[in-house]
C-alpha cells in the first residue's frame, strides 16, 4: 500500500490525480487531500441543477465533475478528502463498508462515536460528517469520501441550493442531510493538519516506509489530465444528461418565461414567452440562441452585437441572461 498526502488544493488537479492513479498505479493507494472552495458534482448529475449558479459565480467557486456517481458536495479547506484505490475489484460490486471501516475505526481511536449510515454516509449522533462514492474500472476500485472537519456550513448550503422547479430531467439528485463538523465533537482540540496526520498514521498503521509524495513525473501527467478534462466546460457542464429548463422572471420590461431544451449542455430549442413588448418577432432572437452552450459567456457573446430593445422593450442583455439561469 502506498500512502500519499497530496498537498495540492486545486480541485481539478486533485480529481485528475485520482483518475491518473486509478489508471496507472501498480500498487494500492490511500491518499489524503483537500480542496480550496469548490463544488464537486457526481458523474451522472446535471451540474446546473445541483448548484446555486449565482452564488458560485459571484464567489468564483469552481465546479468540477468527478468520476464517481452520487450527489454534489461542497469542498473547502475545512473538509478532508480520502481516497482508496484497490487493484482488486472483486465481483465489480460497490462495497462501501470495505473502505469506510478503516475510517470509522480511526475516528473511534480519537474518541469519536462514528457509524456507517444509509447507503454511503458516516454520521456522528445521527448527523452527517462524510459522504462516500465509488468508481470501478478495469477491475480496479476508486473509493473516495469527504470528512467535514471544520467546513463552512453556510457555504455548503449556499452553493448547493437550487430551485427544483427550474430543471426537469432524470439525472441523479443530491439528497441533503443535516451535517456537522468533526471538530465540534473531538474530546481534545486539534487543527485540521494534526487531524490529517493522526488519520494517516492510523490507516497506515504507523508504516513510514509506504508514505510517499507524488513524483515530478506523476505531477506533470496529472496536470495534463487536469487541463484536458477537469478544467473543461465539456466535462464539468457539457457531460450533463439532457434536461429541460424553465424560469419565469419579472423584469423592468415585463414578465419573461424561458423554456430551454438542452442536450449535452447545448441549447437545442428555446422559447421566450411573456407580457413584454417588442416590435420584432422574438423567434429571431430564439434562433440566435439555439445551438449555443447553456453558458453565460457564450450566450452573452451570441447577443452582444444585437440590440434587444426591438425584441424585448425594457430588457437589457444582463437581465435576459439572468432569465436563462
């Protein structure tokens, strides 16, 4: 077993590190890592349906899709992530207990009454401290989980809050549960770095020989994967399943009701209804937007040279774009 403490806090790099190790490792891996503030969505989810798009945009919070299924989660430096990579995929079945048991035991050694709950959670006194997910490929298992140590609970709820009436799809929806931080339950105070050290020491059984860092060659390969997949709109947003989007917005020019049909992140059809006034046929505007990605910058670019007043009197470009998210 190789024991890695990954010092990077770049979410795209860290998720790429998991995939690269899963594909290329010749030994089993246990890795600890943290992300700067980010939203991490499950492989099978509709990204925009999981996030408060305004909240994450205004705060510059990156949104990155991971390899595994399950629900969306918010990461910050108060959240610790752990990864197990096993070369033995068994029968190809998901087995959460196999990988969470060492974590439960480690927390128990620190005086924390942690238990496995439901499909994939760890809880303390019924409140969630960890969510887990798995991905199986070519006989190998990637298991990863979160550990809320001193996370900003306000940002967790803010970044993942979304109006469920806007999106109609069959994608996996995140299930919200009451959460708590591990730090609030420790019998003796410690900071996040000390906690990570103690967790690593327990899982590695004090084995210093197996503790390594990522080599320069590995880092270059991981950075390349991060750039070609995990920083790309096509993976993080475009990989979403087909969905319909509806929003009714009151604007200075009247009510605008937007209906979008989106496939692979691209708007296939759009209709703009409402009680606004316009001299030109709104179908012309709809034609300009059809074929664009469901992305603020691309939609704004498509209309930047088009005066909106003849189509929607009293509705400017920023307001119209807001109606579409």
